[in-house]
C-alpha cells in the first residue's frame, strides 16, 4: 500500500492521549479540513477532501478502544522505540505494516466509507452545535432523541432572524417580499422533525461554509482559552 499516515499525527495528539482528547482533536481537525469550507469549484477542494477523509479514518480507528488497541500494537511493532518521532507520512515500503487493517481503500468500500464519514462527522457536528446553542435535543413523534436547529442556527446562516426579515420586508417590493419571507419561514417549518445535520446538508454551500467557519472559530477559541 502507498504511504500512510500516523493517525496520532493526523489528529495532532500524543499516543498517550485520552479518549476525550482524541474526541476534542477530531472536532478541531474535522472543522479545519472540511471541504465545505471552500467553494465547490475551488482548486483546494480535492486536497481538503483527502485530508478530511484521513481525519475521519484516524478518528474512526482511535475512538474505539478495541480498534485503537489493535492499531497501537501494530504501530508499536512497526515503529519500535521511535514511534514518538515518526513523520506524519510513513515512508516505509508497501505491505511492511498492516495499515490495510485500519484503512479504507478499495473502490468497493468507497460508498461505505463515505456513509461512515458522514455519520461520524454528523454526530460530532450536532454535538458541537448543541454546545454553542445552535441546536436542541428533542424527541420526535416516535420518542427518539435527535438534534434540531435553533433560531441561533438560522441566524448564523442568515436564513432567519428578526433583522433579516426586517431587511427583506423593507427592501424587496410588494408580493416578492412576502414570497421571500415566506420561503425563509417555510425553511424553518420544513426543518421540524429533521436532524440538524440533515438540515445542514440541505443548505446552500455558501451557508454551510459560513456555519462551519462560525463553529470553527468558537471551537478554536475555546481550545485556546480565549
């Protein structure tokens, strides 16, 4: 297999990191590398997508105690006493270290990997939104708990706020104003019963980028103690 990454280096944590430290590192790394932080036609997007996938691979492996234990054993056997000093990119020959046990290569597994990445990031994303007051956990009609967007969420992406509606009504002529305002309010009604991540995925790419940037700023500020 081609050169692979040291998953601890990918997340920027030590091999002795706690599970909470790994989780916090994933929050930062996933927001930093998420492809939606740049326009869909940006030349940076393919590289960001690759980095985001690598971050998800690392978290998938290290967030589970059994997978992490197996990975640590294989990693220790491969690197020996120099494991703390290895570079992020491992320049060893293909097949020397069983990275395939932890990687997700192969075209037949790509769809499975994408679904896993989406579910994994979606769960952490909703957690971060709840921490910032942009989502609340509520029960649906069947009693299942899920996160739903708050007004703060819509305010951040510019979908709805008193100021936004006031601007629309004051500046868009007649019937068009009512239609635009109605669409904005309708977006909130349509979101009822949906998870906040599902709503996020349905937003225009520019709004997703704005929300990710806002959330990243808060997460990084908290991490730095600002």
